[in-house]
C-alpha cells in the first residue's frame, strides 16, 4: 500500500458517512489520512471525533473550514475553528474566503476584507500552532463563495505573513484552467499547505457546487499539476475531495476504493 | 433617445425573435444597432437578413460567431463567416475559441491551436476588411467552449497581429471576476472590437450556458468596467447579450425595453 502513503480522504467525498464511518472506511481501505469538516465533526462531538481518528492512527490532513470573511462568519467562529483543529490533531485550517453579500458589487472591497480577515487570524493561529490555508476558488464561485479567484491572488495575501502561519490550498478543480497555474505553483513553494484533487467534468452538472468528478473522469491533467506541486516541495497528503450528487449516491466504500485507484494511477506516480 | 446612441441588441437576448422580428423590435424601440448570429441569419437567408437591417437603417455591431479552433469548425467555415459579415455590413466577427475535445486534457495544446487558428484567418479577414474579435470566456467554459480564459490571454494572441485586423471582445460576464481586468482593459486600448454586457447572477442557474442576467440583476459593477472600456478609447456599440431561459420566456419587446433602461441607467453614463 505504499502508493497510498500520502493519500487522504476528504470526508465530503463520502458525504453519507459519519466521522465514525469515514474513519472505519479509511482503516478498512488502508488509507492513512483524512480531511475533516466541522459540521460532521460537530455531529459526532469534537472529543469523540478526535478520539476516533487518534485511536485509528489516522493523520488529519486538514480541517475544513474557516473563512467567509466577507459577510458570514465572525472572527470568533474562526478562532473556534482553530481550536477545533488543535483538538483534532491537524495543523491546517482551510479558509474559504467568502464572496459578495447580496446586492454587493464591490469585488475589490470584498477582496480587501478577505485580506483583513486573514490578517486578524494570524496571531490566534500562531498561538495555537495552526496554519491558515487560503483556498483560491474557481471564478464561477467569485460572487457567492470565494472572491479569491486565482492562486496568484491567494499568494499575494499569504505573502504578507509568515510562511509558518499563512499559506494556500492548491485544489485542482479551482485552478486547473489558469494559464499561469504552473508558474504560480512554483511561486507557492513553502506555502502549499494542502493539495486537493478532483476533476472538471463536462457537461457541468446543474448544481455548480456539486460539479466535481473523481480524478480521471474529466479534463484535468493531474500529472502536470502534481509534478508542479511536488517540485514546489510539497510533502504532505493529497486529499481527494469530490462534491457530486451522483458520487454521493454510490456506496461510500466503493467511491473510496475508486478514488484510491485513481490516486495510484494518476497522482502518486508524479509525487 | 441620445442615451441609446451606442446601445445594441445582441439578438440572442431575444432568442425567440427571428431576424425580421428583432429588426422590427429595434426600430420600434429606437435601438440603432444589432448584433447578429449566424444561425438565425441563415434561417432568414443571408441576403434577406442583410436587406432587412440595411432597409431599417440599423448598424450591425457584430456577427457571432466564428472560431471553435480546437476541434469543431473548419477553416473554410470560418472564412464563410467572414463573407457573411461582409454581406451583413459589419466589420466585426466574434471568435469563440473552442475548448477541449472529449478526452483531451492538454489545455496548453488547445490554446496553441487557438492561436494558430486565429493566425490562419488573418489574411482572409484583412482581404475582406473584417476584424477578428477574440472572445476570452469565463473559466467555467474552459473545457467545453473557450480555452482562452482571461483578457490577458486573448491579448497575448491578438498582439501577434495587426491591430487593424485582430482584437478582442470585452464581455462583462466573462471577465468581471478577474483581479487584473481593469489593467488588461487598459492594455487592450486599440484592440477592443466589441463590448458586450450581461450580469453575473446568483445562484448560478442550472444550465451554466444560460446563466446570465440583465445588467443590474447581479454582482457586476458596470460603472467601473464601462469607464475602463471608455478610457481605453472604445467608441463602438455596447451589445446587451443575455442568455437566460427565464428571460427568453418573457415577451421579447419587454426584455428589450428593460435592457434599454438598464443601459441608460448603468452603462451610458459611463461611456
């Protein structure tokens, strides 16, 4: 199973599974790491979830998610997310930046508020030994989810801060289209805190939020992106993170087995 | 009606209207220009369509569309589109670049083929006095429609050629999210061949191709983009181009009247 040594299940890929189910599923499949989400962790209870992953010997590759700096989340809630990361044993909190509040047309202003929101979390993160992973999001989410639209922009924000505290997520789904992506991944050396993989499938499913495919089902060149991430020095886990209604209807253990095979075929050889 | 002096109806906004209907609708509404599409022009007959717009005294702001260099259209079909532009009395042919053929994961290769396809059309365009307007498309269409994803990329291709022959389209829907958009519009001075407006609405409708709103219904700052286009020296028409199933269900004359009002409120003051 050495080909899976850096493979992680982001638990949204198997959305029907509770934390307990997902932990058991990973153990059964020989998967060494898991990316957790705050909502299912809260459903399980933070202490219970922490004990489940620890007892199973799983690494927690990241916690999703803080952020939403432009209207939704409060600073206090983001600090709570940092505490949850500590409790779960991960040092990576993924930050979804947030989009434009209803009626707001000032995207430059939203981007400035995102930078301010990140800055306000730097000291609390440092105190807890947690790193902040800014996630640039596909431009189709600029209005309603994340107004940081390119890796370059995320790095511009991150580079105002200590690389030991603030970095970025490279998520293939969000960045694959970017003509500048390989150069920006190189620029991100020392700042890549999470590498997440899913594919861009066509036609785009009706719900844009659920439009991801398993690696190999779409148009993304995982070899090129993975080689770039490896060349930038990233040595962490690779989370498969697929939001897709049809994938979620399948038995989760089958999805995990497929995802592991895709990792072995498309990602691991290039790490 | 001087506020409408540079307003143009892109006929896809009133998709139910034939060319004859759209021409009559523009005349009735005091709209001086129309952007035509090849399919409805073919339905009407090229000569009939040309006579309709000429007899009505309408400018033809552009013809959509050539392009699809990555798999679909042939060079011969694109040359035919140039001939149609001449017959219709417009000197602007909009080029939709084309995406990735099924199974193709080489987006860099697709982008190179697009540049080659444009280059092959330069001489035929020059001979006919038609200009080629490369349309950068929103990154959500990179796989299936247009792998030129930013204005910067479109300009990189255009700038290999004579500015009298090759330029770009600035379409608010496609470029609004780009952190670099204002700088790239400035860079596009002398190369902007068409300015098209529609809004980014949320939630994104189920069919991503039909996800545009009338200006004012979404998150785009038309004042900022229009001022930038004007500052870059663009003196042509402003086409309202809305693909949206709900808009298409409404009486087309009502849609045109609404679009004209939005132009007067949101666009014309900044031209």
